[in-house]
């Protein structure tokens, strides 16, 4: 018998093979949830799952309708019910100046960050709502402080992350009657493989501008996600929570 505030809950996490998604799987499992770790990189998702007690891995491309539908079916089959918690952490960057940005890079970022969040939310919410007694749930989306800072070179990424905030607000209004809360987190600069490709000079500038004088750790985002996933956040809905060390 598992204990913890999320005992008896099932969590489906995208982007679970790396960074914030992997840290989120660990902390939700620490709090007692069963985990479905989904990533387009199956091997990475398996590495996340194998460290945890009750966890399975599956391959998923969030930008593909068919792939997401298949993931819902497999997730429900795994524990004979829909997940209670969905975390949309899969995301990519393809930075470039606007005048040089290939259309394909705009489309790729849009398809993963915004279309992917839409597809996963829509298909999993349908399964959650179809459960008996509409037992509710929590959906947490990953936006970014870049949605508010609007960095040069990130027209594609910033637009999708701003879109995630609006999407989250609409979903929170539509799903409230099903007792499904929908919130998003806006991380600052977090030490993950996504940020590893950012030039050192830019990272130094960011650290200097951050009042806490350092980058964040994946666990520092995952703790906020775990809070939003739990009943401790029972009246938090439609929120966009900055977790940036004070970086604006
Ligand atoms: P990460 O370490 O790069 O992890 C993202 C994971 O998502 C990777 O395993 C990636 O696989 C996977 N992924 C990419 N495209 C996918 C798809 N189509 N379907 C399924 N999985 C896919 O990134 P992170 O730093 O943990 O970021 C997690 C989320 O937080 C992202 O949405 C990101 O935009 C957001 N965020 C991060 C930061 C930060 O500073 N790190 C700041 C603000 C917001 P591949 O490795 O194969 O691409």
C-alpha cells in the first residue's frame, strides 16, 4: 500500500525522459502516484520509469493525433482507469532571428509545444471525464517566463508559450464543471538539456539578471507541479505561476 498525498492517483507525464519531466515523475512518485512516463525517446522514458516503484514508460509523439490517442488507450489499459494527473512537459526550442527562421522550425516548435499540449489535454480530458462519478483531476502545462520576456531569437518559442497560458485559461474555464483544474507553470532558466545548448554568454547574463543569482534546478519546478497536482491546490485553477528565482 503506497502512502503520500498522491496515493491512489495515476499521473501521465510527457517529456518524461529528460529535465523537468523526469524530475516531475520522481516527485509525483515520491508523493505516492503511479506514473506513466511518456516521451518520444522511449529509452529515456524507460530510464526514468525504472528508478521508480510503480511506473511504466511509453513512446509518444505529442504532435501526432494518432500517437496521443494510442497513449490514452495504453494508459487506461495499464491501470483500468484514466489518469488523474496530466503534466504536459514535452517541449522543444529552435531559436533563430525572425528574418532567418525557417518555416519548418516555426512549425516544429508550434506542433510540439502548443498543438501537443492541445492534443494531450483534449484526448486525456475526454478519458478523465468519461470516468464514473467524474472524479476530477489536475492538468499542469509547461509555459515559460519567455512568454513574458519575449527574448530576441525566440519568436516561435515565445509565441507558443504565450499560447499555452491562454490555452490553460480557456481549459480551466471549460473543465471546472468536471472538477478538472488546469494550471500552468512559467519556469525561468532551469538547468536541463534544453538549456545546455544556450551559449554560456547568454546564460551568464541571465544569472546576473536573476535576483537569486543562479539557474533553477528541475526539482524546483517539479515541486510546484506536484503541489498543483495535489489537493493542496484544490482552489488553484487557471493560474500561471512564475518559478524563476525572481527573473523578469
Ligand atoms: P528537455 O530536458 O529538453 O526535455 C524535454 C523532453 O521532451 C525531451 O525528452 C524531449 O525529447 C521530449 N520531447 C520533445 N518533443 C517531443 C514530442 N513531440 N513528443 C514527446 N516528447 C517530446 O526540456 P526541459 O528543460 O525539461 O523542458 C520541459 C518543459 O519546460 C518544456 O515544455 C520547456 O519548454 C519548458 N521550460 C523549460 C525551461 C528550462 O529552462 N529548461 C524554461 C521554461 C520552460 P528529445 O530529447 O528527443 O527532444
